[in-house]
C-alpha cells in the first residue's frame, strides 16, 4: 500500500527527474489554479457547475455533492500532483474526471484523433498514475526517509518552482477580476429585444428594447437607460457598480470570465434572492456577453430544491448603426509624404443595413453596412466623369478608416478621418 501511495516506477537520472518535475508541476498547478481555484469561493460548487454535473447523470446522492467533490478534487488534487504528495491517488481521481469530460461530456468525443486540451490532460494524468511522482517529490522523501541535508537538496528544485509560480500567479484569481475596461466597449446606444418568461402564463414574451449605456464620470459605475419603443411606460434606468477589488458587480459574485472564440467577453455572476409570483428562494445566474457590436445580458433562475435552471429573461442587443450618422473629415492625400488633403465624408441616412451619404462632394445611395463583426463595416460606390469609385471601410468610435478603388484611373487609396466636432 505504501508503494502504491508514495512509490514510483522509475528513479532515472537527474536530468530526467528534473524534466518529470517540470511536467508534473505544470500539469498539477495549471489544474489547481485554472480549474479548481475559480470554484473555491464556497464550500460547495457554484450553481453553473452543479448544473453541468447534473446533466451528466451524477445525481445520487446529489449533483451538488459530486460537483463539490470534483471542484475540490481539481484544486487539492492538482496541488498534490504539483508537490508530489499522494501523487498516484490524486492523478487517478483527476484521470477519472477528465475521462468523463473528454469522452462523455463532449457531444462528439474523438478518443484517438481528438486534439482538445481536456483529452491531453486525461492522458497526462494516466501517465502520472502509472509512473508516480519521481525523485523530486514528497512521496520520494517519505519512501526514503533520508537525512535532512539530503532532503533539502532533493526538494530544492520543487521549492524553487513553487516560489516562482506563487510569485507570478494569484491562483487564477486574475481571471475572475472584472474591470471598468471590460464594460467600456458597451458604452453607447444599442437596439434589440427583451425576451422574458411570464410566470402567470408560463410562456416567453418578446418585446423591442433599446438601451443607452454611459459610464458615471471616471467611477466604477455605469448607467443603463432602458427604453421599450412599444411600451414606453415600462422605461427604466439602472446603475451597476463594479466593486473596488473587481470581484463583484453590485451584489453579484463573479464566477467566471473568459474570452470566447468570436472575440466577445463572457462574464458569469451569481447571487441569491427570491423570484416568482410566490417569491420562492432562488439562485440567480447572470451571463454577460460583451462585444464591440453585440451585447447581451441573460438571467437564469434555479429555485431552491430544484435542479433545472429556468431562463428568466434575456436582453439581446446590436450596436445602433444610426450612431454613425454625421460628418467625418477624412485625409485623401495620394502618398504618405503628401500634404494633408482634407474632404468631408457624410453618413446622412441609415435604414437597417443600408445607408446614404456624400463622399468628396458626390452624393450616393444604397451603401451597405455589416455589423456582424467587431466593428461597423461599410461599402458603397460613387461615380464621376472618370468612372466608378468603389469604397469600403469601417467606423470605430469617432474614427473612420477606408480604402478606395478606381479601375479606370488605376489607383487604390487608403484613407482615414475623424468625426467633425459640432460647434
């Protein structure tokens, strides 16, 4: 039994053991800091994680039990692997967890050709389970019971690595800190819809919704002026405040913060309260999706004593394209060395994905907008006696960037400018 808990299948040379220490320390510390620590804000696991575990079928004695066991297993087990203490036991339980993630949780698991991170971690834990901790570990010291002088020498590499990682990390806390900069991209005017669950009919209802978002001076607060075009009597204004340490949004505790593959930022928070017509105790999960041209805020509810989350309401917005209306002073110099050649570029009308305007004194209509990406992109044409000019570019805040092609004259001209200040 002692050999199982503390033994190793190899001793190897010094270089090999140092390499094994680096591998073991990295995989253990990354799991503890990246996966375990973010779930360590309570003795139990956060609600969103309990929901995931429940959907996998781990319901006896309860999803909360298994979720807490998994969360603490990631944190404590990862630290044990990093330090080389109860290494095999820790690696076996983590291998089981990542087996479930890699081959059961994924919709289309690929056991042989799957190159996703979770499967690599699974095989890494399997390798540690078979091999043990190696020479530079607490397990090896327990097995050998060497002198204190030799013990210090053996643990010097591990101690050095531990101090390095602790001094350059905050155990994953940084990923859970929200700043004012995270919310600044949504400052402006947005248009979209609100869908909410009517508890009386138990049916969803959708209505048009707009919101104007402003930062309160240079503070950590933002005002949300919500308006509903077809139901103006329900207009209301809300203010949210980010705590000084960045771990709370009002009374909502930050659970996760991650950059999604489409470039948007997802922030998930959690709080407790009451909901429903009969004011039942409930857990609330708020999901913010923040992008340059998209913004959404969703509220899910988990009533006490239940395991199924309910989508209470969701605001979905896109950037209001009529914000680009106005006059921009652009520089049409033919070469970088030329003197500035300033002309006006106007957006005079925006309707949906189309707009009208004026470029270089020539009016145009039928321009097209694209707001599906991270900026407001545009394209349009103008014409004069020398032929047709093809223009495209994007608006970012009060700045505009574009490029013009004229086949007849054989030139391509990049240009940029800023919104003309109103007097």
